[in-house]
C-alpha cells in the first residue's frame, strides 16, 4: 500500500462523523475530500493552501464528492493556521494532514518551506484534540524537500520526547516519508 493510502487508513480509524479536521496543504483536494468524507455532513474540515489553483481544484473535488457543505477553504499560508482556525470556528481537530512539497503540474518554486512548515506544525499540535493525530508526508527527493524533511524529523523527535506517540514509515529509493504523531488522551497539552 502506498504511504498516502496508509495515512488515510490510519486517519480513518481516528476520525468519526461530527469531528473537526484540517488539511494544511489542499493541493488537488484528494486529502481534503478524504477527510470531509470521514467527518461527514455534521463535521467540519478546514482546507488551507497558498495557491489559488489549489483552492479551485479542491473546491471542484469537494463539489464532485458532495462534501462542500462540511468544508471551508482558505487561500493563505498554513503558518497562520491558528488565526484561520479561530476565525472559522474550527476547534480541537481530531486530525491535521500535511502533504508537503509542491503541487504537481504547477510552479515547483511554490513549495512548502522549513520555517512555515514548523510554524504550522506547532500550531497544529497546539490545536489538536487529545487523542488526535498529525499526519505529515515529507519528500527527500528535491533540495528544499530534503532540508524540510530533516526539520520534520527533528520536530517529531521533540514531540516524542514531550510524550506524543510517533510512527514513521519510509518509502524506498529516497521516496517520501510518512510521520504520524498522536497526541496523548490525557496529560500535558
Ligand atoms: N494534499 C494534496 C492533495 O491531496 O492533492 C497535495 C499537496 S501538494 C504535495 C503541496 C501543496 O502545498 C501545494 O498545493 C502548495 O501550493 C501548498 N503549499 C505550499 N506552501 C504552502 C503554505 N505555506 N501554506 C499552505 N499551503 C502551501
């Protein structure tokens, strides 16, 4: 199974109808649609992407999947996630997904970067409900990606030291790495 499918399978066990969730990098909307289907019409998903093309593609995908009603899309940097979530009444998400890098078929220079990704991971971890999960797909195959991936690994190590459960799976041949970080159900926020 591909790592993206493994990420969906893990989050399908955590998300239930009525939950709140965030897709921090909408791209073509595959992950946003998946999350919107899991939380159902009584839940809410906030999708964020910096590119208008991604917001358009995701809006179309959500309409096709019949999931627009439970979805809010915002064109902005995920570094501003805390303020965006607050503005849109998105509280204590059970899952926050990141699929880092650039949108295939568009300008590769518009890619996630270390500083904004780490800011967004910190915001996501603070927002997350107890027992909730952060799913991060990072890419080692291009130079910004390798640098960012190393920062994600360091961030996950600190999360583990603070008491989160962290699992990592690696695709062969310098392929993507999937990190799953679960916030404890009780104990320090
Ligand atoms: N999850 C997507 C899907 O299901 O199709 C794929 C995401 S794609 C690999 C990465 C996305 O991150 C791109 O659409 C890009 O525009 C977006 N991105 C880059 N920098 C960003 C930022 N600072 N904040 C939010 N999105 C960003």
